[in-house]
């Protein structure tokens, strides 16, 4: 959930509105102003709509503060926060890495629900001052209620909810095994997700279409998020202990920089390869792939040297032979490349490709 419309920075953290946010902002505003209309027919429509929109904004401000709570505690534990994004199901603070200790994990996770709980108390207190019948009072009461719900919902003990992180922190502290703790918490998360989907279907059958769909939708979102966490944990588990040189292919195709793109392409296709290292005066100067070749118009194939279209080695992502495969996997994922050269002392020893990684994951996963 990275990206969206940037709306500012706080403590150096970029804050985004995901396009789906507008859907839920619209829904919340319409629902609130409709229910205001039922309770207070005498209020003018403009007042109801303005009040509803203002309340929806405060609702999202509350979610933002919840995420900011996670973020501030994370930074205190030296876990960088890449972004905060508000989207259809609430908010998400993207952390740069996993928390360093179970204690840090617990504090980062609990900070959000604590903020929501305090907001519930605060809104409830202010609402009580004004009396709940006044226009502002009823909306503040709703904000108190919704923040309470946010706190409780997030404390459900299944990953990726905050309560699931709390559970993981406890299991991690007890067993010392982060991966296993993640798997258990994510499995609980899957059951909670199924529960939401089941409840949503029951609501649908009993005639509450919007509420039922919404609940099933949340369940589906939780299911896919916890499923991704389970798979990620399994993959990391299967790669544990392996480093780049354990799996790298040393049979790396090489091509001289002066060779024409045309003869390189024909040779490449004949050998069933998609890329090669470019060698210039006995040193590796870069890497050339099939997509580099495709950028050259066919009529220029025989006059363009491979060296001109290659990516220079300096701007390539490379790994060292002893780098854990987990790093290689995340580098391939984040840079969206198909292969990463393994470089030691400026010398290319081999490469780890996507295919090799997939094989390693399948092999190790299958052996256990
Ligand atoms: Zn949270």
C-alpha cells in the first residue's frame, strides 16, 4: 500500500491518500448525513452534509493519529517509517524493517490502539460537555464510538492486525523464534478473516446488504494480507541459512562490448538466454538483457554495439557472495530485475536469477 496522492510530511514521513480513500470518505459522509436526517428532520440539509463531512474528516484524522502513534514509537526503536497511507480500510504505516526485539514489536503495535482509545475518551468527554442532542455533540459521540471500535477491532489477535503483532511479540519472546511466531499469528489472522467473511455472509442473508458486504470485504482483505504474510514467512524460512554463493550460477554468459546487437541477439536466442555480462578490456563493464535489445530498432541492430545499450555495472544492483539469500530475494523484488550479479572485489563471480531463487525455495520447502 505504497503511493497515492501525497498530502504532506510529518516528522519526515510522507503521508499519502490512496485513491480508494475517496470512496470511503464519500460513503461515510453520505451515511452520516442520512442518519442525521432521520434523527433531526428539522436541521437544514447543508448543516447535515457539512457536519457529516467534517466528522468524516475527523474520523480520518483519528486513523492518521493511530498510524502516527505506531510510527513515533517505531522511530524511537530505530525502525524507519517509509510512509503513512490512508486507504479504504483505514490506514497503514509502512516500516522499513521488522522490529528488532519482541519488546519493540509490542510497544509499536500497542501504540495505535492506545491512541484510538485515548481519542475515544477525548471525543466522549467533549461530547458529554455539550450534550448529545446538539448537532456537534451527536457527531462527537459518534467519533468517540468509532474510535473505540477501531481500538477493539485492531486488538483482535490475528496478523496483520495490531493484536496479531502483540501476539507475535509474546510468542517471539517465549520461543525466540521470530518466523514461527509470525506463522502462528498469521494463521490466527486467517481464522479471524474467515470469521469476518462468515459473519458478513450471515448479515447478507438476513437482509443487511451493505453491512454484510462491508464485513465480508474486510474479511477478504485480512485474508489476503495474512495469507501473504504466511507465504512470506514460509519463503524466508526456506531460505534461512543460505547465502548467494550457495546457489549462484557460475555459468554466466559473457559478450564483448564491441559485438553488434544483432549478432548478440541471434546468439542469445540460440542459447536460450535472456541476458549476458558485457566484457570490455578484460573487465565486466555492465549487463545487457533482451529488453535492452528490444529498445533498438531492428534496422540499427547490425550497427549498434552491445556496449552502448548495456546497463553499466556501477548502476547495477549487486550482492556479495556471503550475502543472505533473503537479501537477494528482497533486492530482486524491490528493484524488479530478473538477475543479480554476485560481485566480490569488483569481480563478477556469478549471478542469482529469479529462476534459481524459485528453485531454491521449492527445493528447501519440499525437503522439510
Ligand atoms: Zn494499528
